[in-house]
């Protein structure tokens, strides 16, 4: 089964109401999608993770100009062979960021294609499902003004709870005092409801501020403290992990087994968060999970992409064993982006639903999704 075509799509949609996370204002939602077609007519879809402030054209240009020449005519089932060829070919100017995100998109598409060829879900190709449903957590709590929004964010927490979420991630990083005020308001609004909270500052702080906030977070029994410092500061991660009782999480801005090797060797994280659209795709995520297991590190994938990235994350979550085995182990969660995003709800025929507190993992072939072509055409822009 030879690769006969690579089609890259950049999707964009302006936001009626821009929102902010700690690193800047998001004015549009974007996606870089790729469709790989084989000579027998089968197709597979993949996605490159487009960070909140990242132009989607970067990964698209990498696919078009750097990766495509090595793909046409290759055996579509050679997922590992192709991954290593693409990585080694781009190593001198890649290894991180948008180049690896582009490789991720191709890799996800090839696994989707393989699933259609073998008529199996990707999780079956990875060795089977440890779970067939997963608890989602609501990602939101973005700012509309910047600071002093604790009351509105508390109302949002109650809204997520009423929509069936019993876990949610609070976006902080707008000043330690403001962050603490937000946490107290949200805790007060949720009251006695059994809700698990996580915190994400998107590396807004240096070590001292991160430590100050972390000591306050210990009062709220949060499940994890995500990206407390910049991803380059591995020693800062390690020191925070040593000084705080709050579990430290990170890795959405890390890439491949080579990057995660450094995190694990330093004892920097309790929870690794590879993004399947950025870490190197399913091939790399599979290896990162195995390495995390060997280091006693839990894995909870990060996902902020379209329905394609969510579908890929669901397949990984199905096939992923727990790190700390016992009769009642803590299970991984699905990050469920609740912000405005048309490529999540409109891109596939059957968008994800939270039913009885869980999302059912698709059991169809490949990613288990059906792309809506009209949505591609509606939001497509020229590369």
C-alpha cells in the first residue's frame, strides 16, 4: 500500500470574543490538518498541534516542502520506518516545535490509514484497550479582560459542573495574588460538590513565584500543577517537585523520546503530558509512555487541537496502561477543551459527548471518526 498523495489543510476561524492565557491573547482558532491517500484509495487524517499563538502555516510548510518528498511512493504501513526517516532527515533543523508537530500529523494519519487497512481501531494495533471510556476534564477558565475575573471564573466552574464535568483545569499565571483569589472563589462556588481541580500556569513564572503559588495550591488538594516554569528549566521543575506536595506536570512543549528522556532522567515531573500532535505522533507517544513506565512517571496526554487530535488522544488513552498498578489505580483523564472551537464540534460527523461523566472511546477503524468535508472547505485558507 503505497502513499500516493499528501494534502495539507490550514483552517482558521476568527473568535468573536478573543481570550487570553498567560502567554498572550488568542484571536482565532487554527488547525493544521493532513490527509494521506494510498494507491488503493484508503485515506488517513492527522493533525499538527498548533499552539495558541502559533501560525498554522509553519507546520503546513514543513509538511509541504520538507516531508512530502520522502513520503510519496513509501509503504504507508511502515509507520516506524517513516517516522525515523523523517526525524533523521529534519534533525539538523528540527528536533522540537513545529517540525516535530508536522511529523506528528503525518504519523497520526498513517496510523489512521493502517487502522482502515486492517479494519481495526488504532488502540487494537497498539496492543488492545485498557479502557473503553475515559473521564474528561474541562479545560477553560481563559480570561476575557486579564485580571480581576475571579467571580466570572467561579461561575464558569459551576457551569462546567452542571454540564457533567467533575474534573476541571484552571488557567492561572496572571499574578500570584490574582491566581490565589481565583482559586478561593472557585472553591467557594463549588462548595461541597466533589470536583477535582488541576492548575495550569502555562510557564508564566520563574522559580520563586512558581514556588510561592505552589505552596498556596497545596491548600486546594489539586491533582496537578502544570507547567509551573518554562520548559527549558528542567532543574526548576525538579526543585519544585522536591519542595512541594502538589504533583508537578509538564511536557506539552516537549518532543520525542529524546526530550522526555531529559525530563525523566532529572526526576522533573510526576505526570508527563505529551501532546500527540506535537510530541511525534502515535509512534513517539507509544515510546514516551513506555519510557515513563520505566521511570515510574504517570502519563496524561495534553490535547488542545481539533477533533482529529482529540480522536488520536482517545486512541492513545485506550491503549495506555496505568503506571502505578493496584486494585483501584488512578486513571488518566481526557483533556476536553471547552473554549470556542468550530473545528472540534463541526469537523466530525459525531462530536464527542459527555455521557454519565465519561466519553466513550471510538471503536471504529483507525481514529474512528468521519470527517465532514464541508467544514474543511468552510474554514480552509490558502497555504
